[in-house]
C-alpha cells in the first residue's frame, strides 16, 4: 500500500493516479477515517500509558484505573470498524504509474516500442499447435479434460522434452546472469497473497482459493517469491537480489469469456519461470530495463519474431508502476500474442511485506520489487512449434534447444 503521509499530502494526485488505472477510490472518505483513526489511537495510547503505575496503587488510583479500562474498551470498540474500513480503502489504492507511463483507458492504447524479426511466412497453409500434434497426442487436451475438466492438458513425449529443454536453456542463462534458482511453494497463505496486491478490484476472481485452509494457489511464482523475505532487512551490499523461480501456476481465466478456448494458450494450470528482484529504489529503473533485456535475450536465442509493448496505465494492474510486455508471433492466428511481461512495482509490495534494506549510514528504506517472465512454457511451446513447422508436418527444434532435447526434429 502507499504511505498514508503521502496520501494526506497529495490526495488529488492519488485520486487521479487511481483513476488513470481505472480504479475509483474514495480518498475523501479515507482521509475522514484517517483523522478519526489517528485521534482514537492517540486517546488509546494516552490511556494505556496512564494505566502504568509504579508500586502498589492507592484506592483512588485503582478507581481511576478501572475508569480508564472502561474508556479504553470503548475506544477499542469504536476504533476496530474504523481501522477495518481504513485498511480496506488503503489496500484498494493502486500503485501510481511512473510519470513516463502512457495514460490510457485500455490495452488498445498500449504502444509498440520495437519489433524484432519478421513474421514467419510459409509456402503452405500453416497448422496450429493442436493440428501439428493431433496424431501423436503429445498435447493431449482430451485426456486432460476427462481427468480434470476443460483447460487442463497432458504434455507428453517430445513436447514434454521441449518443456524440459526450455527450462534448462533458461536457467543456464539466468544463473550466469546472477539469478538464484528457486522452486517455491505453489500454495500460500491469504495474507501473503494480499500483501502482493492481487486480490483487489476483482483480482481474486482469477485465483483459486482453498476455503477450508484459507490459502491460495499461485497464479505466478512471484506471488510466493515476494513474501519469502517478509519482515526482513537486507544489507545494501546484498542488492540487487535476483531469483529465478520455476513453478506450476493456476488461473481461473474468468475473464476470457470463450476466447482462446482451443489449444493451450489459456490453461487453468501451466508451468512458468519467473524472475524476481529486490532492488534499491534508485536502481529499480535500470533493473527493469535489465529484466526486459533478459527476456529479449531468451526469445532472440530461439529466433522467434516478437514485439515489445509499453503498457499504458489502465493495463498495469494494482501493484505495477511500469510494465513492458513481449508478444511472440503465432502463425496460426496471424498475429503476435503475449508471452512475457515485466513490471516495476516500486515499494508498493515491500511496504505491505515490510521488506527494507539498511544503507551504509545505518538508515532503513523500503526496497523496490520487480518481476519478469523468463518463460510461460505453454505459450512458448505454441510459438516454437508453429513457427518451426515444415510442409510435411514435422517440426524443427530451435538450435539452442537441440543440445537439451537430443533431437533436431519432431517427425
């Protein structure tokens, strides 16, 4: 959440930045609640301090203590619902976009920063990824549906080997770049999910919730990596601290409304490699560019056509202050589709998680958190096998993956 002091001093600015993200937040109501909250906290703290007596109290003091206790209980009862409302509004306020971010009303106003490569052309009618694996059933949606329902799949045989190759290819590069590999939990406590900023403004519609346990399945591994250092204080020399996390991820895809239901573009369960960084505030802009450069390095290595998008305010989501997407070319759809995203969340998540660093003078500051997709495996498989298909129905394996697969072609 934002610093309440900043909100008090800049109410109109916070209200506008929220509207730029498509979130209507009642800042005036928040400030009224905030004043009541602060007044009650001051009264409560004054009564608490007056109750502390040295030695044995006199009868008069005992009477005053009892009266203070009654007053304290009354204040606590009045304060509780105010703090609840205050917290709800505070958590609903989005992280303001950075000044350079385009103000837009939807994803149609995202801008293309650059295009790399030329969309793949064929001298035959290209097949989609399901048609290409129809005979082998190595992308087995039918059995996935039988066992788990729609939008679940079995990846088998050589397609499964492509996934393993992508994992090894990515981690070989990421480890050399200083990322620490981690396999995080995929089920997290509700307070951890809330702290990462994914439950407000309908975000919980996308997330699988385990009601009996009050826990969530992660939709991206950053949701379990971010809280890993909750409540901790880094030394400045430890930053930037970079993790590369592999996990299965789970999404309801509640907002797809029948779109992309064929194939594996939008699955309820998919595997993903996610980069996550804890950074000094003054370095987070440079770190964001670095994460984007790693994403581009991975895609360029596969020799896939792609474009980089600069994301506008309305498409940022609650925690991100700035975001870039990469879209790879999908021949069967004759367009680019999102495969990567990288966000700078500034100190928004760190405040909720209470993650700080100590500088050389001993002063403490909140870190900045950043995330970026290394590979969303299913989407990369689509782009690879469709772009590398041949007229006879075979699929050539990208050069950089061949040493991991042990074969050059799927026949």
